[in-house]
C-alpha cells in the first residue's frame, strides 16, 4: 500500500514543475505582450473607433458612423486617382524587382572568393542605406538641367530628355527606377540563400541528359525557388503598397498628384489637414485592400500545389 501511495508523487511533481515552467515562460514574455496589447493592438482598435468619428485633434471625437467610408468611395475625387497611382507602383515594381533580384542572385551565385563578396556587398548596400539619403542622391540624378542621367542621355544623342520628377508622365517611372535600384539588393540575398539550397547533382544530371542552361533554369531553378519566390512576392507587394519616404522626399505627391499614393494621402489627411477620423478610415480601407491581395496570393499558391 505504501508503494501505491508514493507512486502518484512523481506525477504530481512533474505537473507542478511543468506548471512552474509555464508560469516562468509567461512571466518572461509578459513585457512584450503587455507592450503589444497597449501600444499596437490597442492603437489598432482605437484607430478603428476614430474611423467612425470626425476628429481634428482640437475637439473631442464626434461619432459619424460610416460617413468617412462613404465619403472615400463616393465624394472624394482624389481617392480613386491615388488608388490608381498605388496600383501602378505595385504592378510595375513587383515583377521588375522580382526579375532583377533573381537575375542578380544567379549572376553572383559563384564561389569566386573576395571579388564575389565585394559584389554582394555593393549590391546589398542600397537596401540598408537610408531612404532619405538615397532619395536626395536620386533627386540630383533626375535633375532636368544638371542631373547625371539627362547629361548622359544628351551625350548619346537624346536632345530633349524627360523632365523626370517635374513631369506627370515621367514622375512615376522615375520613382520606380529609384526603388528598383534600392530594393533589388535585399531580395537578391533572399534568392541567393534559396539558390544555395538547390543540390548541385540536379544540375549535373540535367546537363548529362543534354538540358540547355535555359531548360535547367525553368525546369530546376524556378521550381526549387517556388517557396522563396512566394515569400518575396508577398513582401514586395506589401512594400510597394507602402511607398512613402521616397515620395515624401522627392515629389511630395506631385506634380499634379501624379505620384501621390494612398499611404501618402493618409499622411496628408492626418498630419497636414488634421482629419484624423477620415485618415483612419482610409487606413482601414488600405488595410483591407492589402489583406485581400495577400489572401489572393495564398489562394493562388494553394491552387498551384504549394504548401
């Protein structure tokens, strides 16, 4: 009988130890959870409340229901124009950066020592350089009178080069050029990591079977990089939707609103016009748009047989 009674003690001690470990774990993560709850999740909920109000920072919020959302879709003549600009950047930036970063990763995916490492650093540096500094440099490059780019174009025979940031037709392509240069190095590193996980014996076997470099690229490289490509696409879409710093520094939404995006419009409404309620509504519409696009990407990925 004594042995039967003492047989339950180790189990109780184990449960007590497990409970103590769980409590200790929650104790360690509690500062981060409390900070997230107050400063992130709480702010998100409060912004949704503000989206249902009229609020200008000087007077208490006045509840107006869905009026801000109705205004955005029916009364705001800039809303659809800036949405169009936003989609322009997404549609152009995502495939171009995807292709450029993949090509750069393939080109430097060679073990040739210090020279190759220097190329990697040089290509990666723009992505970790301050966007403000990069924007200032590219403003000089795009200068229509003294800029490096127009001087080069005139030197090769283009007598009437574009005004770039001063022309509504060329301002968006100019920003796309600058962002492709800045973003490609970061995603190049991601593709480079994916390339280095592909077994070399797959390429050797394909080469022995007579596969050309193009066939090896489409039959081995791209399928093996499908997971990396999917992650890169999601990150690129989100980053393209959230273009702000370069627009703020280089064009301030101009000329004639040609480069203003929904993100920049939210900033203008919130911190220049002090329409906090309307800005919060725009932010929630923007969030819903990004969520829908991301879900579509996941759905497409699942239909293609991804995990």
